[in-house]
C-alpha cells in the first residue's frame, strides 16, 4: 500500500530578527551546547525532538533568516481514504466528486485529509434533524 503524503497546515511565518539580536543569538548558540528553556520562570526539560526543532528555528534566526512553521498533516489517496471510511473506492470518489468529502489535488490525483474522512463518518453517526 502506498504511504500517505503530507501537507503543511496552520502555517505561520516569523520575520527575521534585527541585526543586534541575530548576532547575540548567533554567539550564544556557538558558545554553548546547553539549552535551558524557561516558561513563566520555570525551567523545563523538553524531549529531544522538540529540542532539535527549537535549536533549528533559533539557528535559522541566528543566520538572519525568516522562519515559517507549519503543522505536517497527512494526505491520503482515494484507496487509503476509502479503507479508512470502510467504503469502496468508487463510492469514495463519488462522494469526493460531489463535494461531500473535500479533496485536494496534487496534479490530477485526489488527496484527502484523514480529518475530512472522520468528519464525514461523524456526520453519518449524528445526522442533523430535518429542517436544519
């Protein structure tokens, strides 16, 4: 089975820091392998992956770059989405083509967010009353 592709969602860009701050950050990162995070005056130990991501962001700021952060979201092909929904591929394509399940296109290929499938499944379990 093909592996899901990913897309960025909830993207936010942070502008480059001013020169003085950039230089100060560059020196601090170069001089120490130790990183301590304080939140509301409390020192926190963060997991390695979060630490690596934070250092990557700080390093890019120290290089004078703007930084864009996004949330990686999986995108399923129609077969994967149909399997998740427990329906046939052809029925899923019909739902997608009619706009009932939102899709994104990568070229001519449909890609579907798992959250869209879950929302469709949830709507079937809790149909809205007639007259809404």
